[in-house]
C-alpha cells in the first residue's frame, strides 16, 4: 500500500486546530455539547488557544449532544442560541 502524501502545514486561518502556533489568532467562542464526539478535541483546542494568549469564551452544555441546538423547542437549545447571539453581538461591537 502506498503512503499517503504529506499535507502542507496548515495556516492558522485555514485550519486552526492543525496549526502548530496559534499566537495572534482572533478571540474565539467555543461551545461544546457534553455528548458530542468532538467535545474533547474542542476543549483541547480551547486550551491551546488560551496557552497561546488568545481570548476564549468557552461554553460546555451539560446533557446535550452534537446538533442538539437544532431542537428549538428545548429550553437548553434556546439558551444556547441566546448565548451565541450575545457573543456575536459583543464581537461585532468591538
């Protein structure tokens, strides 16, 4: 079996989670669902950003799963959407 070709190094703006240096990236809003398969990767990325001096707003939503915010009738989904909208308003106001 032939080896896969090596991918070029990712720039922080193209694939920030794959970048080796996250210094200088803009502030981040990261929301994770407790039962999401990507949760640990998201938390690790938030920690890496913090370690690089990047401002991070992190929300961990207990009892939720990937995509659960789409269930608009759920109280937690409404809170998630409200929090995200507030974060966007704050970011755009700066």
